[in-house]
C-alpha cells in the first residue's frame, strides 16, 4: 500500500509540475513595433520584441522588456524619459501591437517628431 501511495504521489507531483514548465517556455509578451511618418514620404521602421525570454529584432530587448514588465505590458503607462528634443515638426505615428500574458495589447499614438516619440515612451521601446 505504501508503494502504491508513493507512486501515486509522485505521479501527481509530476503532473502538477508539467503545466508550470510549459508556461515557463512561452513568452510573457510579444509586440510588433512600428514608427511611421505621418506626412510625406519617409521610411517606416519596424522591429519585433519578445519578452521572457527577451529577444526579437529590437536592438535592446532586455531594457525594452524590463520597462514593459514594470507596467505589466501597458505601453501607455510607460513613464516619459526626461530630456530635450528639437522643435522640428515631423510627426510620426508609433504602434505597439501584440500580447502580454495572453491578453491582446495595442498602443498607437502620434508624436510631433521621432525624438518626442522615443522620449514619450520611456526612451527605449521605439528606439530602433
């Protein structure tokens, strides 16, 4: 009887551990990031970002994901990075489209120029 209980107990602990292991391999979040000029011709820049494990084509995924983790993946809650930008008016539209912890996320906003967009979203996320 003890052997049977030990085997059953071991099977239960293995089956409980399996979902946790599967969750650990899935990314916490993933976004497609774009910066596009609003007026005239210009280059549209884009990058992919995956968090947990951090990666993608973004040039600094670790710092970008750290910022997103602090706001639970909500780009609108990223604190502005203080600093100066030129007063040049060259509006850009930024967008972060993806998921965070299984929930869809979509952020889009127009800024007066690329510098304002980068600073307005924490200084890292749209810096590519």
